[in-house]
């Protein structure tokens, strides 16, 4: 899925979170580096909050990290920081919604960054507003902050735990209070969160690629329903009372996470490679070359090539210097934009039967444009192979999906999709093939709701909001 190509709603990972507690390090710089490694998870805004235990400073801005922090980074030399990169799904793309959120409460101050989306957000917010809470943003994450602030529990840990018992849905959190860093993963473990060790402290991050970026040693993934607290005495673990069936997002492996990350013990790159091998077994296409849609289709295309014996070639070259700002307003210019961002390699395509590997198809418009590009470069046949099953249902756990009627696989048969995107053949990876490709039996403990519509939490509030 090459979602940057066109100015249309596609799938976006909406957040990356990072937290650091250190005895001596300059935590602002380390937090910046960690967040930078998570930039793929959100490009609309970024923020960092830092404390020295007495004071707190926060810097936030819109855009990529380099844009958001151009005016300034937090100025104090602290021992603890939390950071966030965001693509908005709940709440608009405005500065008021940029995280981390920071508030004062009876226990001092609290700063919080959230990855995920709550499925009882409206009910929670209504309850808090009725109790007199004032909101400064339209983000569901601010409700979590308010729940903690109004909690009557005696300790900060108990305030956080009792607040989280009241919310449902997807949340991985990093929370900074005066002298400690807290990380939480919801009982379903929808979104990733891992713990790493520094020489003189600890970090929490959405993905292990961020640990690598700051030279932290991977300690472990935060467990479903677990809260880890880092302070001067080390790492302490607590658990929510609420228990749930583990439902980690399988799309982290298909598309969202960086391929060099390892999530819950499973390599993202290896999973994608195995998805490609499985695709080749399920769909032994009569073709000459295997071409990935860069970048997320590359590992699966290498796997497809290894299994099928067909040569892997670069058929589409991505212009890495065209940023988000290169989005033009009208349709004619948008088409030109596609060609500015991806250009076919005629030498690898002319006269060839091509297997095109992409990670998913959402609306189908991008696939149609890519296939047309390949044909114009001389490909005689284009077989579209997708390393995930058809997406037939929206996600309510923090991924920005089109509404259901805009999902091409929800409203069209495979033959209709073939016609609409102009392919000579179409094959989606089977659900079983997908789950078996995500190693170590993890596949069985994944959320697959966007393929099946069997949501692991009550989503009636989300359905009502969508008018269903
Ligand atoms: S519905 Fe799909 S995208 Fe959303 S959490 Fe589940 S698997 Fe991930």
C-alpha cells in the first residue's frame, strides 16, 4: 500500500510513543532520537515532555519531527521524558490534539502519550464532562489523563490502574509523573510496547527499532494488561484486573511496523518474507519477474521470489525526496504526483509478465494507478499479489481506515476488483497463510477484525457513531 501517493484517505498508523528514565543521560536528545526512529508511525505532529522532578517543560508542533521541533526542544535537563509522533484518527489535526498531554493534579503533574483508540471514548468523556472535567482537545487520550487526575486512589500507580479499568479498546501508553516513568499495554495488547535498558536507565518504545536507535538493550515486551513503572529503585510490574483474549494487531506485521523491528518476539521482516513465500505457494503465477511496491512490499516480494524461483527486480523506484507537502489539489495534478513519487524501470518491465506484490488493497485506486504505470512501461501482464487477506471491515483500534463502503473488498467481488484495478490476475494471501506466517504461534493470538469483522471488544459506540 503506497498511501502517500495520492491525497486520499488510506491506512495510516497513527502514533508512535517513546519514554525514557535515566540517572544521568541528557534525556531530551535520547527521546528525540527514539521518536525519530518511530517517524513512520505518524507524520502529522510530534511532542516531547521532559522533567527534572521539580519542573516540567514541553515542546510540540505540527509536521515531521524536523518541522515540529524547529522552533525549540524542551529546554530543561531532566531525568525523564515522554514523546509522541502522531497521525490523527480521533480528533482533528490541530495543535490542541498534539501529544503528549500535560496536566497538574493532586499528585503533582502528569504527562501522557497514547497509541491506540478507545472504543468507549464518548461514554467516558461524557461521564467526565458531567463530573465537571474540562477538555482542551477532542482527543480520546485526554480522557485517560482526566480519569487519572480525578481518581481518588491513594497512589499514582493505583490512580492509573483504577482509571484504566474504566476504558476499553486499544491503548499503549507512556506516562511521566514527577519521579517515574510508567508504561502500559491494554489487556488485548493491540498495540506494541517494549522495554529497553540503557547503561543508567530504561526506555519504553512502540518498536524495537527505537531501542536500536538509542543503543538500548532490549529487555522484553510489555505484557497484555501490564503496567511497568521505572524509578530510582528499578522496574516494577503491576497488572490490570481486567483480563482479555490477546488480540495484537496483525497489521503491525503486514504494514505498519518497521521491518527491522521485532514485536512480541516475532521479526517483522521475517513475517513479511514468509507471507511472500506463502503467497507464491498459494498462487504460482506464470510470470517472468517479481516486483514489489516499495517499501512495504519488498520483504514479501523477496519471499515470493525465493519460493517461486522468479527473479526479484525493482520495477518501481520511489523518489524519497518528495515529502508529504508534495500533494497537489486537483485530480490532474494528483496523477502527475503519482508519477513524481514512483517511476517505473522500463528495462525491468518491458515485454515482461509481472507479479506485483503489495501488502494490502484498501480502496483500489492506488493499485489501479500502479498497474497502469507498469503497463505503460511495457509490462505485458500484471498479476497483483497481496500479502494480506481482503480488508472488509473498518478498524476501531486506532488505525485510520476508510469507512466500510469505501473498502473495495467489502463492496466488490474479486472479478470486479480485477476489472477496476486492471490486473490480469489477483490473489490475496489466505487468512490461514497470514497467521502461519507470523511465527511462533503468535498468529493465533492476533486481531484480524478488519478481515473478519469479529471485534474483540464491544464496538457498539463506534458503530453508532458511523451510523450503522
Ligand atoms: S482491526 Fe485490523 S488494523 Fe485494526 S487492530 Fe485489528 S488487525 Fe489491526
